[in-house]
C-alpha cells in the first residue's frame, strides 16, 4: 500500500471534493423483532448511541462534512434522531447533512437495493459537482479514518475502491469475498459464496468487503445509469455492480487494518443479526475493549439525552443495589438489585431483589421485582413483570420470546 501523503484537514482538496452517501433504509430482518418499529441504523447501541452514529462520527472525524442519508424503512425515529443530534453543521463552510427519504425520483419504484438507492439520487450528487462519492452503510459499528481510503484511491488513480478486511474464513460466507493482486487491484468479488476463497497470505482468513465504496462520480453516474436500466437487474453493489466492472474499470481493494486508523486494532463489526449485536455489546464490557468508547481523539457523537447520573438504591442484607463488570448509562436506577456483566442503556430501571446477568437492556426498559434475567436483550420501553425468569428455562422462553442461534433471548414489549 502506498504511503499516505495527505492530511485529512478541511483544507485538503481531496476530502473537500468528496461527498458521502449513507445507506440507511434497510429493514434489518436478521435482527428480528428489534426492527419491528425502527430501521436498523436507528437501533440503540452502547447505552446511549444509535448504530448510525458510528458511521456519521467517522465522517466528521475524517473531515468529510457533506453527507446525504438515504432513508426508507421505518424512518421516523431515525429522522428524529438525526434532526436532534446531527444538525450542527455550518452551511457557510459548505457543510451539510441532508436527510433524503425515498421519493420515487426516477419512477414508481421504491429503493430496490443499495445501488438503486444511489441511482435514484444521482441528480443530487451531480448538481453539487463532487469528484468522488463515498458510499457507506449506516448499520456497522467501527472506527475508520475515511481520509486514508480517499488518499489510497487518489494515489492509485482508481476509479472504484472497495474497503475490505480479513475475517475468519468460517464467517466469510456472510460477506462479499475478494481476491486482490499484489498492487491492490481487485481480481475477484464473490458475494456471499457458499465456499469462500481464503487469503493467499493466511489460509485461515478471507478478505471480505466492508460495504464501503469510493466511486469517481463520472464512473458512478455512467455505470449506474447503464446497469440499472437493464431489465431484471439485481440493483445491488455487491451482487451486481462491483463484480461486473472488474474487467472494465480500475477497481482497487483498500485493506482496512490497525495502521493509521483510530483504535489501532482494525475493529469493525457487522451487527446485522442478534448474535452479532449481542457479542458487539458484550465486547464493550471488557477491561480493555476492542472498541474504545472513551477515546477523546475520535469521539462518537450522538443526540445526548439530558438525564441524571446512574443511581444505586438500598444497602440492606436482603436488597442491595450494585453492579459489577457492567456499563450503566445516565438515568439508570438499580433499586436493591444485582447487575452482573451487563449493559444498561439510559433510563433503565431494575427493581429490588432482581438479578440481571450477561444481558443488554435498551433505553426505557424496566425489570420488575424478584426477576432473574440471563443472556437476554430487553427491547426499548419493555417492562418485565415481577417474578419473571428469563434465560433459565429454554423451552419456556422459546414459547414466549425469540431465541437466537447462540441462545440469546430477545424480548420486546409486543411479546408481553
């Protein structure tokens, strides 16, 4: 990989001539009932954040200040979050976050895939005359300095650049699997193959797409207009656009890793299913988590709720409020209960004589008196009745709630 020769300051012409388009309209069906009322990018994560905050914070911290957010499914909560927490950009400095709902701009169809979502808004990109378009998903948890990838794209005179990272080959079939030449050119791109090819440098790993792309604007315009007018086309970057262009365009792979990126560990998580979401949440509880949320040099920005500090109530022998190896957000009250290795989002309340272990409680949820909760995700505003046991009897839980492949119990207010 070429050495980075640029900064990501606002004066950097490369960054100033790059716009970001964030795909935030997905339903997120693999997250099951968590997305019954909100789009996946709007799901709470880490106590007080929404998943989309990580992508947008990466943009801001990388110096990219012209951002379009494409919404569609269950968009109201997401739009409200963006309006309350992300309208601090200054138009006089040519900075802007634009919320772009699906508008059927090119016909009667709603967004039919990731590529079609961008295609339907090409006129917005063209009208601002940007040189490059950075295409991002709004449903991953990670820290990444996009300016590094923009520089790589320019230095290699690429027309398209795809971000990728190494992942265990056993998990690679869930992603687009890439093969790279020594100079970084993409030789192959197989979307979610049954038998993924391993990285020649490490047989136990595969290079997988992160769903992050840079297109030269003229190339994006030309290829999308040409491809998406074909009848029966799949309308997706990973399935259709990228593989079809490998022999026609200069397509490069940017390998994401610890060098030059915040966190220095190349952390990236697709939290697209319950187990991945649960594991990423539990990662935060480690003494030295891979995703450092306390990093002042790369802050994660959000709509900060104004709540008092977490509170512990009672110190009696039969009801003592305390927590161990846990994260407790603002507004939490632990009232004579025990919390162990769990993440409690803002405004969560645990009533007396209850125990919560290895669980994620989303904003506004409440655990009643005398409850036992193990290895569960409790949805927003969900109230667990007094005396209920969760994660103890798997057969009983399966009759009432959703259980993931790894045995995580999901409970939402609609289930009670």
